[in-house]
């Protein structure tokens, strides 16, 4: 089986790398803080001191880091992956990042004989733990087929959306849908509370009908328990919405729902809540 490198073992990455270990793959990991990978090392993962050391040893490299600037440095920097991966290997960036950057990385990879896919995901910490992520892929169909068995371990929905950058554009569609939906489900619960209803009982009535959504079913129960731990960080959602706003402007689109959600989450970040989960939007109203 291929040797897999995994860079970025945070809230979601640790679970994803763990699934690959359980499936029998030899997994090499790198994180800026080694202690964050201790759980994976205890399960048999190998530690590499630098990203370039890791890249030189693996057949498939998967990255899931924070921001586009991190992706650019990891792939295109002087010590970047594309200067150390061997010909015929594959790099899969699962970070939510810029479509333009995904295209640039793919172009450089092709020139070096390295397959590149952009494959951002949706499903949060729950999807990562359960191996049920939605994986949105951009890149060559041939490379996609090569990596598909690995994707199948990590997600329940794995779809090639088109050429390089298409995975990132699809993730922007996902985040735009979530942005306005989070406003809707949060306002609904605020209304229920002000009306003197039992919010948990209200959820039983509305979750299975036309009002139902992933956010309503998975995040609002956390809100009702005052659990604002991050399945997905506010700071990362703000980053994603910023990318979507930039792309929309370039396409001549006006998306007022997205702009409103971004403004509301920025307000929460200014209040020091950027490390909380997106369900903390309720605090904007409270």
C-alpha cells in the first residue's frame, strides 16, 4: 500500500490520519507542534521533522492546514513539497483555499511529473471522526481515480467536480450556503426562546421538515448545551467567506447574505471569539 504523508493534524486532520492508519496505510506526519501528533504517533504513525523530509518519503501527500498563505508556502516555497516529492507521486490539498492558488499548484506539479488535486471537505469534526466527509475534488480524472480508494476511507461523498480549482470553487458554494443558513437557524432559536418555547422540543418538530438542515441538526443542539467548542473555527469560516467574497466580486456577483454573515462573524472575532465554533453565532444576538 502507498506511503501517505499527512500535514496538519488539527481538529479534523487527526481523525482523518487515524482512519488511514486503521486502514493499514503507512502514515508519516508533520505538524509545527509535535505534541499535537502524539495520539497518531502512539497509533503507529511516523514523525518527520520537516515538511520536505516527509515529502521525500511518501507516495501520496495530504495537507490540511489553516490558510492559503500556509498552502502556498508548503507547496511553492523554496523547501516546498513540489521540490521534494518524487515523480509519479500525488499531492492532495484538502485545505479550503483559493481556487487560483489550486490551479497554480497543479500547473507547477504537472511540470514536475507530480499529480495534484484540490480536495476541500465539508462535515466538520463529526464527519472527520465518522469518515463521512463530503470531499469536493478538482484536478485530473486519472489522478482522481488513483487516489479514490484513499478518499473512500475519509468520506461518504467523493465527487470529481472538474479541472484544478473546481474543488475549491465547490467548497465556496458550500460555505455560501452555510453562511446564510447559520443566520437562519440561529434567529429561529432566538425566536423560540423569546416566545417562551422549549427549544429542544421545537427542534423535534422542525428538524425533519422543510426547515431541516445539517446546521440545525448538528450545531443547534450544541448551542442549547452552551457547547461552543470548535467543530469548525470561526476564524477559519471568516477566511473561507473572505475567499468566496473575493471570487464573487471577480465574477461580478453581489451576494448580500454572504456579506452579512461575514460581517456578523467578524464582530464575534473582534469580541475575542475567533477560536470558538461557528455555532457561537448565537452570541451575536445574546
